[in-house]
């Protein structure tokens, strides 16, 4: 797997975050200087000596798909987009006229900062010879067919797109409705449009346009069906996490939006060029009256502004006292609580909930939304106002939690607050996040009043039988046991889906070995049927660097041999044996950038396969402990991968005596990417011997999975 990035990258990210959050972007930019950039006039193309044929955008889009254009032809168009704010990336959108366009086009370019060469409104000439029309996501686009995809290489942009030396028009957006976003109007994809009398839906309210580095969809709606409590028509506004306005809060009123019209497959979507193109807070009607409120859904004022008028403040201890029934208790009073977020879902160890705390205690809050941590309201250390009326309390296995009700299988149940309701109850205090200060406790001093608190324990260690294990097994939640030096124990519970690394450098809980020393543990205290348990939010919450209670220093098993297939291919360390079928073991980096892995797959309907991947011999002579570990990823249904070991490989799998190994394998056949650690699989039976590890793949004509293997290690001492 990839290693952690350097400290320099970390410093850069922190600096960038400070710049983003510390500056106000008003989307007013200096005009680019085009004096030194190439331009042409229409006379160049109409000169018969140059031999150009003029096409319209419509004619261009009718060219044979995925075939390079051989004719010397050009198209006149006007730039409808701007990538100046970073919301549009490596794409130029054009339309046939600056006002009332009839055709638009998406141009795919392997270049950025296009606004410096082709600012919005520029008249451009598309020299299309050598380019091709392709379709991606149901949208026709112009590009160049290359091994890296259909994009015009940056060095060739100046060979195919020319700005008119004299003409730059004002693009007048074409007024449309969401209802008009149908296939009959797909000719307008790429045009600048204006949608009136629309608003962002409840899920988007009080959230940023996009979290840093993540592209997200937000929904806008028009019309309102009060009987069905939904919009008559919706569409998607797609926002880049790299846009300069990504962290700005979405406006809460209704009004107009100017954006590029697009779609992906059957979903119609829009890209805004700049945030000032969204007018939903100061929007005026035809009479000049500001009518951003009431919203279409009936909300009468800005839903993101907290007002304590008429509300009674409660402490978390007060809130817990409101729980009075064995089933669930609805909060009916006009109450609110102010509390600090002390744990969130940044690593996915907590899932769809956060913990908040004040001086009187802590509380789990359940919400039906992923990635709560990217929301300003739920960032670690932030203070948040919570309007309590209409929410529910329940003791879940002994822990009082705040949430909502939902219907499952026709039965009403207690659980998460729906995403569409979050804006009604949670409000940003607009204050800077404060350090989260833990309450110090010992295992013996814990009481139920500590449940929900962020707590620090000194001088804990994992019990002997847990040493060498990973935090979790597979994707399941797993218990490990911590103890103090007097022998008192407490459970540490870890979600198997937790990732304590980053998207670039994953560190799955099932692939991360626990620390063997003694030290401090920071965690949320929970309880399950009278048994206390802890939940961490990051690996640094477990800081066990000191010698163990008995003075010993635990040393993880040294790695004797490892292969993460980083170079691609197997080399001489691996033997591949094809027993049946046309397919063989290989390596790939598909979907993983530069990270290669071993892979075996057979097309469904092909002949049955049997293929072996066998490691080199590794000596365990003189070793008293040994184990093998690796990670797997499976997709599609088929026979399970089999894992074996042998001390005497004959050169033929059929005549070799194999010992099956009880490794944990991925079981999620529905998706790629959820790598599961095998755990440390004991090789005690091979101590003092030479060992080889083998992976046996089988498939049938009716069932054929894809199996991937990575991070192979044999350890011993």
C-alpha cells in the first residue's frame, strides 16, 4: 500500500486550509491579459486559400462517434463557462450564440486556467480536424482520442481553439425551468442557462457547497406539492471541493441560478461558474421587492440563523433527564442546548453519529447522513446549538441517545434524524473550534454519568492475548481488551469499516496492528448492557509507547518477506500455475493509481478456471513464532479464494500436500475497494521449516468472482 505523505504535504494542506477559511471570496477577479495569446479573425477561415469548410455546432455533433475528423473544418462558438473559481475542471463549454442559443457543446481539454485564454463570452473558432466526437455519461463531447482518454492534450489546445481577436460578447443566459430539462432539450447542454424561482432542498441547507477536495451533488427544486411534502421537479447542482467557494454556506432562500446546463446519464445537473451566479438571499421579483422568503417549502426566514428567543436553555444532564419511557420520549418543550462536538465520523469509526458534550455530560446524536465531519457544525471542537423540540430520546442498551423516528418494515423505530430535518435542529455558533479537553478517569472510577464523555485513561495496555492482532477483523465491529496495571479491564470497540489513514494512504482498522506498549488512551465512553466500552476517533488516541506493566517491551513480529506488488508483475518470487481455463494470475493498478495488486478474474460464461499463485520459499528455521498476513478484495459472486501453506512444493499443485489456512477474506461481492485484512494467520505448524503460501482461484461457467491480493507479509522471530 502507499505510504503516508511527507510532512511537507501536511504543512501545505494546513496552509491551504487557513487560506481558504481565512479569506472571503467575492468572485470578483481581474480580467485576464490576452495581449500575448493567439487569436484569429473570421477572415482567416473564409479565405479560400486556407481551404476551410464551415460547420455549425449541430453538424459537428452529428459526426461519426469516436472517429477522428479528417475534414478541414471549423466551427464558430462562444464560451459559456469560466474555470476561474475551480468549479469547472479541464472542460470548456461553448454555445452557438451569445443570446438565445440553440446548440451547446462540451469540450474536453487536458488543461486548466482556461479562463486566462478563453474568458467567458469569447468568440472562438474550433479547428476540428484530428479531433473526435465521443459520448460520456450521455453527453456528446469534443476531444482527441488518446491512450489516456478523450481529451485534447494541453500542448495541442493552441492548434484547435482560437480566440477571435476582436469579438467578445456578453453571454445572456437562456431562461429555462427544471421541467424543461428533458432529452428533447439535450441540444442545449453546454449552454449558460438561468433557472428562476428555485431553492436548495432541506438536505443542502446550512451546509457548504462542497467539502474540501470532494465533489458533491446538491439538489435544487421548483414548485412544491404540500400534500406530498416534496418538490414538483428537482435537478442536481454539482460542486467541486476544489472550488474557491467550496466552504461557503449554501443560501437558504429561493431565487434564481445561472449555471452551465449538463447531465450525467439520466440525471440533469448544472455547474455554476461563480457563486455570485446564485441569487437566493437578495433576490428581487419583477416589482423590485426582495422575495427570497418564504421559501417554496414554507420556511419563512433564513433557516441557518439561530434565534434563542422563546427558547429555554438546557444542559445535557437536563436533556438526559427528559427520557422518561422505556420505549422513546419525544421532546415537546421549546428547549435548546449548546454543546461542543467532541467526537465525529472523520475516520468512519463512528458511523452517522457524533458525540457532543457540555460541563454536565456527553450525549450521542444520531443523524442519517454520511461525512458529518465536513459540515461546519459538526467539526471537532465546534460549539453547536441544538433545538430539541420534535426530537426523541431513548436508552439504547443502557446509553441515552438523541435521534428521530423512522419506519422500517411497517414498524416505527427509534434511530437517526433524517437528513432533510437536520437544518431544523442544528445551528452553527459561528465561533472558532475549541480544543477538546478530556475528562480524566480510571477504569474503576467510571460511572454512568461518564457515558458520552471524551475521557482520558492513563497507563493502559492491551491484554497479552490481543497482542499481534489488528484493531478489527474484516468489516465487522471488533472488541479488543485494554487493562490497567492492577488488572482492571475495559473493551475497546472498533468498526471494521474505519479508515485511520487518508484516501491516498488508507489505513484500514482490519489491517492495522494494535500497539503493544503501555500509555494513554483517549476515547468516548459508551455502554452496552452494563458493560463499559470505548470508541476512539483516530489512531493517535491510543498512545502506548512505554514499557508494559511488567516492564517488558513488546516487539511486533519482524517481517521476513513482503511484497506489495508495487512494481507490477510477479518476478521470480512468485509462481503462477494455470491448471484450467484461459485466464491467469496477473497484477493491475486499475482504480488504485500507482498501487499495484495481484488479481485473478474470469469472465462469466467462460470455461471453468483453476489457477494458483504460489510464493517463494521463506525459511522459518530457528523461529519460535511466525504468521502470514495479506489483504483481499472481492467483486462478483463465485467460489471463495482458498489459501494454503506447504513445506514441500513438488512443482505441481496436484501432488503437493497443502495445509488450508483460516484467513479472513473479503466477503463484499457488491463492490471493489473495501480491502480486508487476513489478520496474522498463525504458521506455528511450519516453525523450523521452509514454507510457501499459495492462493488458489477457482470459477465455473456460472459463477466467477474477481479476487485481488495486496500487502503480502510473512513474519517471524
